[in-house]
C-alpha cells in the first residue's frame, strides 16, 4: 500500500463516514482477506443476480442492499473477519496524520459488522467495474 493513495483519499473531500470512502478503504485491503477464488466467484454470481433482480445493477449501492447483505453472509467466516481486521489495522498505521482516512478506518475497526458488509460492497463494486 502506498501512502500516496491514502493521501489522495484524504484530499478527495469525502466525509469520513461516507459509504464511498469506507468501500474504497476496504477495497484497498481485499487482497489481504483470503477468499477461495471459486467460492468468491460463485457467491458474486449469486449476488449479481440478486442485484439485477432489484433493478439497475449499476445504480448506487449501499450497505443495506440485499445483494450486499447476502454476499456478506455467504462469505462470512471468523478467520476472514480476523484477516480483514488485521488488514484494516495495518492500513490505519499507514494513515497516521490523515484525519479523515483515520476516522473512517476507526469506524470500520470499531464496527466489525459494518466492515464485513463493506467488504461485500467493495467486492460487488469491483465486479461491476470489471463489466
């Protein structure tokens, strides 16, 4: 992770509690959370079907989206949550001196359920971006 990416986020003018900032921060650590590739792809396919059934899949998404909740539930495991928590803690160390990014990371670290749903949201957003 490069400090310059975190500095760019700090300068983006996003609110520390915005879903967009939380999702980007979680997206930055996706590679640190071990997800079996076949399991991830299958769960994402199902989430995309649920998302499409709810309307335009390219609409703005949030943490309360049914597809996000289902994906989060399907991929949930204690060791994965622990990996996410460790990755966010590492990112928080790198964000020292960046108040908005640090506050967003503190929110994710203090609310593990929100952090896990945000991981699912980041996975869906990444999938949509690849389309």
